[in-house]
C-alpha cells in the first residue's frame, strides 16, 4: 500500500513495510548506522540510527521502525544529535576504535569527544590468535552482532559464535570458550567480512600490520604463534 | 589497517560456483579477499577456500623458471623428480625449442595418433581454447580431454542422449523457488559451500522441502525432510523405484509426456521390476521412504534435482544420471524456473573447458568432430586446408594413458592436471606414465604428474592472468590479474602461442604439402582477442563480449549481443527435440564386497581441500586439515576394535594406504570414506578403474576394501592430527 509521511519536513511517498532507514537512503537522507549491514537483519543494537518521531516519548531506531502514513520524523533534531554524539562518546571511551574509520568519521561529524568519559573502564582483552585464517581482537569489538548473525542464519548456518557474559562483561565468544578450530566454525571468514571495527581481521593483514613483510609471512601454516 | 594499492575484481579459482572475489593487493601481494554483497552468484558469501586459500600463489615450492630434466628420460625407465636438483633451469627459448623439437619429431615419425593432451578445468576459457586449437590444427588429433571425464562424464553423456545439452538446466540461485528438491551424490556443504547456503535458505526461509539421497549422513541432512541412505552404487534401483511409484500412483504429468518426450510406453514396461520393495532390498532404503520421496517430488508445484559425483562416478554412471532425468520427464519438473536437472560442476572452469572443446568428441560449442560441416567451419577459422582436421573421435582421459605403448600414444602434454592423483588405480596410472616417450608439464608446482615430465613450463595461477571462467550456472565471468606473474612464469595462453609458432615453423609444409603454408594464427594481443575468435563460431557464446561481462557475467546461451542470457533452459523444447526415455537395468558396482574385502570404499572431497591438492595442500588450508582420515561408522569400528584416531591399513585388490580413522556416523555401516586429496594416503591407489561403457568415467564411488590396524609410525606424519569441531 502506498503511504505518505514526512522526514525532516520533506513529504515522502513510499510503500508500506519499509524501514525509516531504507526510505531515508532512497531519498538521499543520511541516517548513520553501525550495526546495520546489507547482509544482516537489523537489530537496533547500536542505536546510532535513532530518530525523533512525533508523538513518541523516546527516540526510535530507524533501522527497524517502519514508515507509516502521516508519520512525522526528524533525523537531525537536537535530541537526535545529542543521542548520537553520546553513544559515540561512550563507544570511544571503552573500545579501541583505531581500526574503524567510518566511526571515526561519525565522531568528527557529530563533534564527539574521545575523552568525554575519562574514568570509564576500557574493554580490553588479549588478541585471540588460535587459527591460521583470522585473529579476534575483542578490545575493538562494539558488540554490533553482525558476526554472530552471518555465522547463524543470515548467511552461513554455522552457529559457531554468540554473545557470552552479561552487561559490561558481554563479549562475542565460542561455546565453552573453545579455540576456533575446535568449534563448529568452517573458517569461511564471513564474520571478518562484516566486522566494522577491525576486531576480526585476516591473519595475513594482521601480520602485515605487525611489520612483517609478505615474504616473512609466506604461507600461513599455524595458529598459536606470534601472539601479541 | 592496511591500505590496498588496488582492489581487483575477479572470479574464485576453486569450485564451480564461481563466486565473485575482490582481491586486496599491497606490494604485489594479495593480503585479503572480500566479496561484494550484491554479487549475483554468492551475495558476498564465501567459503574457507575462496576467502583464505589463495596463498598457494606465494608458496616457496612454486616453480617460476622453465626446467629441463638433467637425466634424459626414456620409455619404461621414466622416473619422478620432485627435487629441483634433478632439473636444470633453462631459458624460455631453450625450453620451448626443446618441446617443439621433440613433439615434432614424434609427430613426424608416428603421426597424429601418437599425440595427446590434457587440458585444464582450472585454467581460463582462453587457455583451454588455444590448447585444443594447437593440438587439432597442428597435430590433427582429437586426443584432447580433461578432468570432466573423471567427474561428470556420466551426467554429460546421459543428458546429451536424453536432452541434447549437458549443463545445468537452471541456475543454483533458483533453488529458492523450489518447493521440493532432491540432493543426491553431492556433499554440497563441503564441495559447493555457497550453493549449500542457498539450499539451507530455501528450506529455512522459503519453505522448501529437501530430500537427501546419499550413502553418507552429510551435513545437509540436518536441514532435510527426508534422508534416503542408499548403498553406494544403487542409484538406478532407488530412482527407478521412485519412477515406478510415480507411474503406479498416476502422479505423472501426462501433458508433458505427450508433448515433450518420446519412448514413454517402452520405458514404463522397463519399470515393472523396479518395485520399491525390490529397490529397498538392493539399496537398504526402506520401501516406504522411496514411496514417500516419490510422492513429494511428483506432487510439488516446482521441484528440482541437484546431483554430484555420487551419481556419475560409477561404472553405470550414465544410467544413474538417466534415472534422474526420467523423474524430471515423468513429472514435467523441467523447463520452468525453480525446476530442473542440475549437475553441480566441480571445478571453477570445468564447464568452460568443456564448452571450449577440450573433449575428444567435440569442437568448441559441442560441435561433433565427426560432422563434416563442423570440421569445415573450424578449418576455415583456423586456416586449415579443407579436409585437414581429423574426423576421428579422439581418446578420453582414461583411454589416453591406457594406450601409452609402441604404436599408441607416445607423447603427452599436461596443462595443470594431475592424473597421478586423480586417476583411479594409481599403480596402473604410474606404469602408463613411465611408458611415455615425452611428457610436458605446464603447471605452477611439480605435482605428482609433473614430476614425471621431461620439461616443466612455469605457468600462472588465477591471480596472475586475465580471461574468463564459465561456472556451473553457465555464467561466463571475468578473471583479472592481481599482479604480474612471479619470476619468469608466463600466462598460459602466451606459453601456448609461443610454442604453437615454433611448432608451425618446424612443421613446414608437412601437413599441407600441396598448398601454401598457413598459420592457424597465434599472435593475439589480449585474451579478449582469443575469446572473440571462439565466440565467432561457438553459438552459445556468440553474444558474450568482454565489455558486456565487465561487471556481471552473462549466462549462456547468449545468441547475440542484445540477448540478456538464458538462466532457464528448455522452456519450449529440448535441443534434441523431444526428451527421450531410455529403459534401464540395474547393474551393480563392478566389485562386490566379500569376506576378503568386506567394506565398500567411497571417495570424495573435504571442505578445506580441492581435488589433487596442488593448490590447497600448498596453502594455509593444509594446516587446518593436514592429513587424510578415513571415516568409519561406530558400529564397524567397535567390531574391529578401532578407536577414533587409530592408524589403519586399508587394502583393495589394487593397492594399499595407511591413514588415521575418524569414527563418525557421517558414514553408514559397511561403508568407509576416504578423501582423495592426500598423496601420502592416496585414495586412488585403492579405487577401481572399471569404466562406464558409454561415458568412460571410472568407478571412484564404490570398490571393496579391507581394514587392518596399523602402527602409529606407519603414518606419513604421525604428528599431523588436527582436531576440528566442524561437522
């Protein structure tokens, strides 16, 4: 069914069933997001995409809220901008975003400070280097869930990883904390492909960053070496 | 974060799915592989081989200098030389002159029948087209074949006979439009991982029902409505019994049979003996399950069949494929979207190498070589005098090696293939290889086969050349070089052109004494020139150009440059006119189990490795699956006192191997499984070289073996075991 609604004052005609972020992108309106990816179902986890919808008490995640007839949406109101900036500042205070250029760009765009919460505890963990294909550096993980989704029924039907822990201790991990080769992982690397922060990275790229030359690396033949 | 110097879009060098790749290149090395999420073939999904298995390109054992054997080899005393110290590094001129001199000497002395060539299903269409052109136009022989003979020859022959076309009738992505689909003889999860994802999506997201017919409890069974665990080699009774049920219960599509097929009446008489009970007794599948599967397939609105080597690699492989074709004919589940007969092709370009005429009976475009008109067309294209090309059907892969003797095949040119791993009964293959007078290997590694060669011509892998691959969907896609060839290695088509020019100059007027000297033409400046020459004659490719497939490949047949491609075949009729039923009989596998050899051995592949292993075993993939392991059912293991991880000696009437056992319910009672990638325990030392009489495909999928305990130190590498948690 055709509907008409308003985004930033602009009248938009579209089909019922589309999310606000989809309609925005079709109409050249930029709503930022981190956890949304074209290969995964939207989950409203990162909340960067929040918008203000008239009549709603709290901000609404544009990745899952669908456009409705006569809806009035503000994508860049003061409340929205403050929310996005604060989310980015909380991410930056706990996570290593050095490998996340898109998020760094968002920080600049929203005037977010890397040091807004100086006494925050950083999410730090050792690099997991347990297979020859990819490394996992959860110090850089912002829990967007894309890797878990593509490992599950959004792509690979492998179900090797999931969230473990609660609250601040939440992390992506394997069942019983097993090394990757001992899990159901098929080493397809789909998780690496969708990771937005470099928390998951091909082993070869990781070793090049450590200063090794392609000749030094040669053919990768084992995990459990060169652990940082 | 490493910033790439460039990102090169190309096509995966592994299985026939043809996934689109983006190679991230820095300092002339690939350091990462991605895939665009809007790619039409794989939607951004890759498997471990495609994403991480590229580093064989940089393996220190790769050979990048032309080599000549130090000790001249003679028939009967030919040896394998794996060590570089047995070879002399030479210039390209010296290597090519040597090859040209020897091939011309043999050709002038013994004629066309002494010459043979193995083309390569891993190389590009352009490489393969030129290789068959060289042998046909210069040596006037059709002794040209490649590994299609060893994988889908049974399917190809059956489809050619019944339908008149041998590729997949529909695309793999149409599985989402199936209501019911049968997967048989295909461990799709490991061998075509991205098609398996589409199958799982079809079940979980589109409500399709999957029927798995396979002797192994493959991972797809987790998603299947039914699993029919048949004994290896009993496809014909099981699928004929399904046909029997469909006819008995009048689930047939009478309109389709009347309008589109022939031979139905005679066929249904042949079905009488194939009752579900009879098939159940032979195959071990409960008769009720056969009935239920038949009703599900016939009763669906759209149903399709996907199959792999478990159908074709039998001494009755043609009949097995024919039994599947009958099901589609009976129900009319062909010629529409979401239906079809779909043999999943194993290698990245096995479809293309076949399309390019690298087969003993066909020119490019499946034009029979014994047809005068066809020969005349190619004579004109290649500047060959009228009547000059051979009208004689050539020898198949399996026959070429079998006829190496005085008065038979004397020389063999192998581009990229590795018969010393991929042929059945390898001890016999070895004896044949030893008898060759002259052997050329054009490869990237000194494989088990190249080690027998007199000359090694260092060629290039996918990452160093431009061209096209044609995937299992019939989609013609671009291959692009990520960087220059390593060392002195040359791209394959340039090697062939340089050699062909030398051959022609040495040949002089030998082939054409009465006419002026003609060159078949070898001075191409780019692979697109080669492609244009081929597409000018091959009607399937007529409308395909490099410009048109720059971004997205085209699915042939593409009859002209305005045509959008043909994802679904046979919507109006079949290439042969009406589809033809062929009455079948049950012929058991050639070797039955007995007290001496009580297990059926079936062979196949694993997710991490590929075929003869020349690529994957020289890549990081090897470290996650470093050794051959034989699957054995827990019930069998208990009887024989064998535990998981124990070393065993497996013997057949032809050979023996020692390897580790994995005790698993993935195989069935009485059946053991060995992957054929591992030279240290080569499954093909055991397999039976019995051939299908029509397709000449060997019986890789069923032979009789015995299993004995062995000592740990008898293993090739006792320390190699890697515990993996995947299915």
